[in-house]
C-alpha cells in the first residue's frame, strides 16, 4: 500500500472511532417472544460482565432473589396447591461444582401450623441461565431446573410426618 495513503487512512479510522458515544443494542434475551427493547450499550456491557462473573462462581444477591421469587411464583400454580405451603429462603450455588442448595420452610395447613426447615441439593446446575429463562420482565424456570425443583418438593413432602 502507498505510504501516503496510510497516514490519512489511519487518521480517518482514529477519528471515526473517537466519534459517536454509546450505541444502542438489543440483547438476545430481549428478543425472546419477538419483543425488543433498546438499551444503552454501556449498561448492557456492565450487566453482561456481571452475569459472566456470577455465572462463573455463584449467584449475585439479585439473581438469588429472582430465582427464589420465580420458584415462589411457580409454586402457587403447582406444589403449593397440595398439602403444604412453602417459604423459599435461600438458593446457594457453586457453579464450578455444578450444584446448588435450595433452602425452604415447609408449612402445614394444620391449626396451629407446623414448620419444617428443609434443604435440597440440586446437581447439574452450571449457571444462572441454566435456572432462569424467559425475559427480564417475565422470568421463568427452565424446564430442566423446574424438574429438579419438583424432585426437591416431592422429597420434602415425603419427609413430613
């Protein structure tokens, strides 16, 4: 390439990269169900970086709250319509070891109610995304994770006198 063209071309590339500010992006998660939301690229990058760090080690406190809330919301249509009610209290994960522990209190409908603290180890879980699917505004349990939580519910119910 001609040396006289390299300097002006390099200057143009440098100038173009310095202009602009943040770009709007649409993430894959926001495209689910054909809905899209425009978000700030810097915000999306920070969230993605936080998700990657969390997925590599354990849940963030926000992710733990989301998982427990989605389990609780699912419970209202499934397990909680049975003989017991459940108060989900903790989800602790070690994604490197591919396991989580779900803690809850099983509550009878007796008068007075009886409370049974329980914990269940769930294996084969490698990330937040392997637990929660859907959209940010409508998160839901993945099918695999739902089945694992369902196994916990059945094991807990079998231990209540």
